[in-house]
């Protein structure tokens, strides 16, 4: 059965917007989604990947390299250099945008890859067995309950996500391979917290809740039921809307570099971060990039304060320092700062 269509997901607007923004500009650095179980977080990631057009990859490359990317960046493709490559004759195939699940309790070997023991023992060859990071290249890496993952693994994932390269230096192996992916982590704040240093390295954070409005709940149940009874028909009926959103994402990616960010927007982004006391400049940078990606999605040429206002909660709520004198939640604190700095919306 095809995955549940992205455009058929009811409500959860903030989560959907954050995922779309990350798909337009992966350099924003991933999305952390807080919320109850069963709010469709993993469904949404799968749905978004399925919505994107298939990608062309070098056949046989475990990292799914694009035929256009420089072969020397990949241990597999570097070995295939020759007349075939320049003559554009390297064999390629179309593959769906990968979505890789990082299971809880995954070992570092499984994540980064390890020495292929079988080949080492049987044939005395030092070969690399690629891990989950290899499979996630050019796609999405989904960590369910990121807050239950060991800190050093989260750290490692954030490093790779930021650099787009997995560097392996262990067991006598020394190699680098491309690992460019959008990191999406889910978390349940009641079950352990991420260290603040890790938290603020995620680009965006959003909150999802089970809808309380009766009409919304009815719509969720109605669509889920229709999908489960006849998935093919349900997806076919959604086809046109899905295609339209796919076009929106692709053209947003194209126009992203041409969207201008006026000084007034940067100034207000800085004032927001000062008002909230966020550490460093990461907050402003993310705020700017997120607002720009949103403008690109909306087909605008220029980022406005309205864009800034819309993205401020997801770009900033996970960067606030604890304030013992202020017990209100982070979302409320961001909303208050937005109103102080930008005026009532
Ligand atoms: Zn390759």
C-alpha cells in the first residue's frame, strides 16, 4: 500500500510547515517534533519523502550518489572513474527518496558502518560495511524518541547532518562517504530530556498534540478509515494536490537563492533573539533561513516580518535558557517576545 499522502494529513500545521521548510533548505538542520504518541510524526516524514520525485542514483552505489556529484567524494564511485564516467555512461537508476528509521538501541556500528567481518575473516580483505547513515544519504533519517538515544549518538548524528559527510576512522578503516540527509527526531518530553546543548543544534522544533476539536477528530478518523479500506483509491484521489505540492517544493528549492532578506528582517530577528536571551548566533541564522525558505514556498521574492512571525516559534522555542522566574512554557515565551518586538499580529 502506498504511504498515507502528506496533503491528506489533517491539522498539525506547524509540523507540516517545518517539514516542508526542511525539505526546501536542508541546511536548516533538521526538525525535532515533540508530542504524544500516535500523532502521526513518522507518517508525516514518510509521506513527505513519498511526495518528492524519485532521485537518480549511481547503480550499485551504497550511498545512492547522484551521477552529477563528484565521484571522488565517494569511496564506491571513486573506484568507478574512467571513460564511462566522463562519457556520462555510468549506469544509473531511479530510486525513491530514502527514509531510514534509526531504531532505539542501534549500535554505533550499525549507524556509521563498520568493518565487514565476514570478508575480513574469510578473505582477509579490509572492507567497509556501510551503515544507516549511508542509506539515509539524500533522504530523511528518522529517530523515534530521540530523547532516549545515547547522547554520544545524537551528537554524532548532528555532526554528520551538519557536515553532510560521515568520517569513519576505526578498526583500521579510514574513509569518508557522503551522508546528506534531513534529520527528523521525535521526542516525548515526559520521557527524559535532550541535553540543551543538543537541543539547540536541531534547526526547528515543533509541538504536536492530539486534536481536541471534535470536527478535526472526525476528519482524522474518516480519512484514516478511507485510506485503510482502499489505499490505492485514496491516494489516487489525492494525486492532483500531491503533484501541486511537489511542484511548490521544487520551485521553492530553485528560487531559494534569489529570495532577498531585507535588513529590517535581520534586525528584528536579532532583537527577538536578544529579547529571549538565546545563546550564540545560531538562533538568528536559523530564523533567517527558515523565514527565507517559507517565503520561497509561498512564491515571494522578499522575506517579510509576517514570515518571521510565523516561523519564530519553531526556530526558537528549543533555544531558550531556563528562567526560574518564568514558569510559562517556551511556546508562550516566544509568543510574548514576538508581540513585544514585532507588535501584535
Ligand atoms: Zn557513490
